[in-house]
C-alpha cells in the first residue's frame, strides 16, 4: 500500500490539516496518488496567511481618487504606429495568448466554449476563427507567431483533442502551446481546514484570470518565449470572435509608448453596461469591476453630458514579457482575493453536504491587479462594431444570434469599402449571412485588393481561400 511520506504528514499536522488523510487506508492506490499530488502542490503556509485575511473587504477607492483614463482616440493618423507593430511581427517578437478555460454551460453546450460554432455561413468554431487569424498573421509577416492557449482542468483534454482532430487549423503543431490555468483549494470558513469534495480529493477551483499570467511563469513558458526572441504578448478571450488578433496598430501604440501594459477599450453603452471600467486611481491605470462601481459614480457625467467613466474593457491587452516576469514572481506576484462561497463538500462522517449558506473561502487572482503595477501604459479606443461582440448567453444579448449578426455586419462593412453592393435591412445590418475567412482577408484593406467589386450578393456568402 502506498504510504504517506513522513515529511508530508508532519507538515499537515503543523498546519492543522491532517484531517485530509483520514480514511487513507480505505482509498485505492490511484486515489492516494491523486491526493498526494494535490497536497504536494499546495503551499500550506500561504493558505494559512490567506485564511488570516478572510475578513479583509475589498473597498472601491473614494470617488475623489478615481478619474477618467486618458484614451488614444479612434481615427487618428496611425501610420507610424502601424509600421512599428508590423515590424515587430515581422521580427517575430509577438506571441498571442488566448484565454479559453471556460465551458459553454450558459449556451447549453457541455464542451469548451471555443468549440462552439459561430461562423454565420461556415459554422466555424471560435477556436478555428482565432487560429486562422494567427495563421494569416504568420503568412503575412513570414514569421512564426507562437499561439498560447490557456485551458482549465475542465477543458484541457477536450481542447487539445479538438485542435489535433483539426490538424491545429493549419498551424505547425510545435507553435501551439496549451497550458492550464492554476487552481486553488477552498478552506472551511469557520476552521480554515481544507475541504474535500470526494474521498481522497480536495475541492479546488480555478485561481482567476490573473492566474493565466502566473501559469505562464510557473510552467516556464515566459522563459521559453524569451529565448525565442518574443518581447510582447497579445492577450484576449475566446468568446469574442471579432478581436483583431495582434493588431499592428495597437501593438504600435504600445511600442511607441515603451509601455509595459496596453489595453483596448470600447465606449460603454450606458452606466450599467456590464464591462470593467478603465480608470485612473491615484494616477495609476486600473480596472474597476462594474459590480464594484457605486451607482452614483457610474452615472456621473461631465459638462457635455457624457459618462465620466465611459471606458469599458473588452479584455484585450498587450503585455511586455519582461513586465510579466516582474509581476509573477517574488513580493510583486499578483495577490489573491478572498471570496465567501457555498461549496459542496464532505462532512466529518464522509457524507457530501450541499450548504445552504456560505461555508467556504475561495481564492482568485485578478488581471485587474496587474495594470496598476505598470509604470508605463497606454489605453486605445476601438469600435464595438469592429471588435467586440462576446458569446455568453443562449438567447438575447451576447448570444449566437447577435454574434453571427456582428460577424456578418463586419463582413458587410469590409465589402462595402471594397466597392461591393451589400443588401441591408432597414437598420443598416447585413440582410443575408456574410463571412470572410481570415485566410482570405485579415482586414478590409486586404479584402479590397482581392475581391471583385462586381461581386453579386443575393444570399449567404462566404469568402474563403480553398
């Protein structure tokens, strides 16, 4: 029978966590190995410190400390910025990071959300749309663009299998890196003891979107990218198919400012828009969650009647690799936030209980905490119509219907700029499903150089490279 190492037993006793090995003799060897792996990965001293912070409450800074963030506006002359970004891509200095740890539960889709088909004509998955943009960048700039795909325990294997089954969507498989978001155990609210959700298995949950960045460091990916000459990492989320992946203009703004972090923003639709709010807090760029922003501050307007805090975050960023090194290690490592939650767990008799009140502490790192650590940063406006329509719900807003319509509208706008007549409805939206493969054209300019302006569109149309 697999034995408990003496050093581990002593450590569990030292921190009052020896209950997790009660019933060790009743476990199968596979269960014992799994529990040992979990326990060896936990920093029990850190868990003790986090438990001591259980009563610490997050407080929004006082209103006088919060100010609108300076934003680089749309439609400025960006010739120099585009050149800088294009040159960085051509030198192979940019990697792309896709955050794809979530499942499509709210869509009624019991798989990784990236597998969901959103192409209005092709029904291509989110994964394929994003991967083809990376492939198109690789071809345009004649240099590899490392593609980093963050998964989770729930999505990792299925995501890898999906990419493999589709031959990595044309990308060289050695240029696609999968890595898992970290997890954290939960602690009992009253005692600080580790919770189990099955015999020999600790309850764990994802450690937050900030954990994406620490996983890059912990898995050695930052070191490997650095050795390949990567200097900047473009970050975005899987649910938004409109993202201009590694947009050279955005990269150019970032490089021109010698920024450590750059963020895109869209204008909020109203004070209650469910987007993080980019703002200055004590002169530092940060994001305040919409749920944390007091109603009076959210509704505050300037002398022109415009929302004072109007800059919403679509979760599109560029990070300097060296900056990520700095904020993912040592004393500057991204801090954990403590949240009180209801967590199903085993009681002292080994019975699974479903709590009716908050019984546990969960711990998460937020990417929001990274932004204020930057000494130099930029914020760049983008258009919702061009770059933000996330897939979140089965129906209504942010649903498959609205996402497919947004993809069609973007294709219609590109075609119109190329001189093609596009049928539209009374609201100006595309009257038929339209889609342009990234491998056919990555932007409106490239499309204009390829498409026949006499193209007749009288039904669903898909432009793609065979």
